[in-house]
């Protein structure tokens, strides 16, 4: 089973960032942007098997340009031109499979899809020109309720069964159109996959049967992030039965948004799952109270280790202090002083590692937490909870989980990886969490393969990847 990450390609680390001074030695802002590296480049150890790129997300981050009938990428305000995705993501010459989808999750809350998503020929052009290895049909995610903003307020409404069925049928129609037009072109440089959607076991079964009849060699199951692990296992049992009945064992199958829990890894393998994507490692890294996933969870000596932890010191230009300035201007200067003092003492502790410096930091950090209570989005509400919040930070620092982890990020920034303060540390925590998750997956897969005979044959996909990895000269990579 292969693990794809949909956030790795644009959440980049500045290799010249000094975490003690919070300044970059790389140069000015544009130099920093042009010299950042993806964490899969930064890491010395394996961390992912491939990169998932959604078109809507790509278009939000770079300029996707079609000139003379050919797609290419313009990034860094036009200062760099890239002919394809392997060049842009710097994966050419690596084993990373590039996985593409249209990014229709962005339209889960809409009642109509953009007209551009119905242009299957253009979608195939985009996939071909960008040299993706594995690329999928357009689907319309089926959710139980949608969220819309009305007069500045969020409004939730249930999605009725008629609308769900419309989305399911449209997904099947677009999948059929996609595979027919891929075949019509003859040789294409990616493996197409068809996506199915459903809202019950019956509708998933109907969608699966139709997609299997279309003749896809790879399929993807959508709409799963909201389901419990038990519900997904039940669906997998049904999918396995249908694949066996159709005599299509050996087909590739991707699970959108599902990273198998340790207890279910073998079952995923038994049910022919060959790949999945998951961004939970980034969700943890971007949460204030749960950023760093500890590599060992229970106890180290007498120090209890939480599953994840975070130390939060707001930045001067960050949203927390902006709220203080706006709603409590009278306390802004004192809160800012608490932030500066806490950060200064934190840096001193990281440099010395001495207990007295940790105690000095924790006293300042306690004062800071009391000062921030008025503007927290989720208030801790009483002194005992605030002190427990500080205790989580103390346990993290005392346990020194970064020493036992030993991943590239932990070795590079040490205790700074616990600190939620700006994107650079967040991306390191994201990389570390992904590493922990991937390492656990490989451990579980190794055990599962002893008892499960099935394993997806990657020969054809790897051949496509090898051909796409060949260097070619199409467009200048430097500034025009």
C-alpha cells in the first residue's frame, strides 16, 4: 500500500531559517520563496511514497498557464517557469509517484460544478502535459450537509437524497466520459482512475459495479473521511466481494482521506487497497493544543507522555496579538512583553538544556497563558485548566521526545519542534508527524504481509513513472 500526501508539495521549509532569532539567512522574501524545499527533499529518511496534487489547490498556489495548447507552471511571481509537475515539485529522478485529481472537494459545498470541470479533453491535456503518473476522473463529493456563508454567518443545511443521487450519477457519467476519451487518444502518459461516490452501501455497490464495467485498472473510493473505521471496514468487505465477483482481483484501489488504523492495516490489504491519502499529520501540526505527535506514547521514566503536545507563544504579527490589540488595547503592551519574555527564555533553555532555564521559561509561560485567556477562541475558563495546559508543555520539554525520534526535523530544530509559532515550525511538525505515521504504517504492513497474500503489482505504474521521469527540454525553467 502506498501513502500519498496532498500537502507536501507546497508546505515548504526554509533551510536558512534561524529558529533562535526568527530570521532567514536565505535572503529577501523572494529569495526565501525561491529556495524553500519540500520536506520530502529535506528529510533523509523515507516519509511518503508519492505526492497528491489537486488541480484547484495547484491553481490557488501557482499560475497554471496554457500557451499554444500546452500547459506549464509559472511560480514565484513569474520568475520561474516549470514545464511539468516533476520539475516544479523536484521529484524527477526520485521514486515519488505523482497522483492527480481535479480537486472537486473544493466544491463539496456548492450546488453546481464549474463548467471547466465538464471539459474532459482539457483535463486529459492538463494531466498529460504535467506528466502525472496516476490521474483521476471528475467526481462530486457527497456529504451529509453543506456549509454556506450568508450575511457573513455560516449556515449549515442538510443535503437531501435527490441531490446526493444527482452527484453520484454525474460522477459516474464523468468517469465514463474520462475513460472513453483516454482510450480514444491511444497512448497516454498516465494511468487513469475512475472515482466512485455513494451515500449508502447500496449506492456504493451500484457505483462500483458500473465503474468496474468501464474497464478501469485503477479506481478511487470517495466520500470516506466522515465515516468511522468500522463503517469503512464494512464498505471494504462489500468492495472486495464485488471485485472478486467481477474477476478483477489485481485492480488498483485508492481510498480518499483514509489512513488505516494499526488494527485495520491487514484488513485494508486483504480488501485490495493499494493506496490512500491523508492530511491528519498537518491537521495535528496546525492545532495549538496538539502539534507534535510523540514517537512513543505512554511513559518515559516517570514522565507521562501525551499522544501529542504543543507549546504556544504567539508571534508579534500573528492573529492572537492582533485580537488583543483590537479587543483589549489596554493590555496589548503587557501581553506583548509576556510573549517576548517567554520566547527569549525558551530560546535560552534550548541552548543550555538546564533545568533552571526550563523553570524560568515555564514561569513566564504560565504568566503568558493567563494574559491570553481573554482572547482565546476556546477558553480554558479556570486556573486549574490553564495550569494543566502549561503542564503539557512542561512534560513535552522534560520527555525530550525529539531525541528518541531522531528524524531529520527533530535533529535539526530540537525543542523548537514543540513550539507552535509561525509556519516554519509548523511545517517541521507536519514533517515529523508524517514520518511517525509513515514509519508506523511500514511496521504494520511488514506484519500484515506475513499473513496476507495480496499485494498490488506496481509494475505498470512504475513503468509510466520511469518514462515521465525522463528529462526533456520543453520550456525554460529560469525567468523569461
